[in-house]
């Protein structure tokens, strides 16, 4: 009887161990993890421009975008960091360089290479074994890698005015909202998300609209746990 009781307890312990291991396995690939990802998509932007490859919308355009991101997850929330680069299809905006009544035409500035750095806090509602919806709120720093004035200057004062205006309007920080879903596969996870960045009137890519949006998708790999093991 004693041996039978010991055997019964041992079997029950093994079953409980298997159940707990299965439960841990079910969340191991998302909760308390560190993901590294690659993404691509499109950025919708607006600007005061005299040239557009979208004649039906002279103030709006789509720019192809690519980038990398990191997603650190815990049970209910996490941290998101990313860097992306958009190749603008429109390349010209106007700045005011008037220093005399003779300067009646605004100066053209060629812009391009929109770069964005994002950091956001994340929440993970309605989680399942494979599908992981998420939402985030944070800040994005946008910077135009190219912003070159066209034409010559009347004098050094006019040149300084133009260059100072370009420096002022080529970068901006603004709130960003992220909504997306990640789906677990065998070797990696796939994801899709929408980001919306609040428009900033002190930035070249602003035309009175409230938001600049992107549609993004890509792959993420789990690089390990986001929790330091006990020592």
C-alpha cells in the first residue's frame, strides 16, 4: 500500500509539472520577452509644395518607409522603441526669405529623407496563444535629413535668414499613437500596425492637418527573456 501511494503521488506530481510547463510554454513566446523586428510600409504626409507626383492631391503624398524596432513585453504592458526612414516622393516646400519689397516669391527648399525615432509605452489587451493585439502611446522625434535651399542670395543676411528657418523647421517632436497586432508563427512573429503622429506647425511636413500616419508591417524575432534571472 505504501509503495502504491508513493507511486500515485509521483504520477500526480509529474502531471502537475507537465501542466505548469505547458502553461509556461503557452506564454513563453510573448510575455516577458525581448523582440527585435524589421518593418516596411507607407507614410502619408502633407506639405506646402509646388511639385507632386499625386496631381489629384497637390498637398498630400505617400512615401515608402523601412525601419527596425524593439518590443519589450511583460504581462500586461511593455516598451516599444523604433527607428524608421521614409523616402519622400515630394521634394519641395517654401520658406519666406523676404528682406526687401523686391523679394515677392518665397524660396523653394528641397526636402527628403524623413527619419523618425519613436519610444512608447505599450499595453497588451485580449491576449491569446498566438494572437497578441497591442496599443501604445509615446513620443516621436522626426527629422528631415535633406533640406536644401534653391537659388542664390542677395547678401549674407538673407542667407542667414533662410538657413535659420530651415534649421527651425526640419525637426519636430510630437505625441504618437500605435495600434497593432502580432501573430506568433513557428520561427518568428508577423505584425501589422498603424501609427498616427500629431502634426506640428513648426515642421516642414505640416499643412494644417492634425495627424501624419503610417501603415507598417514586418517580422519580429524573440531574442530571449526580458526578466533578469535570480542570482
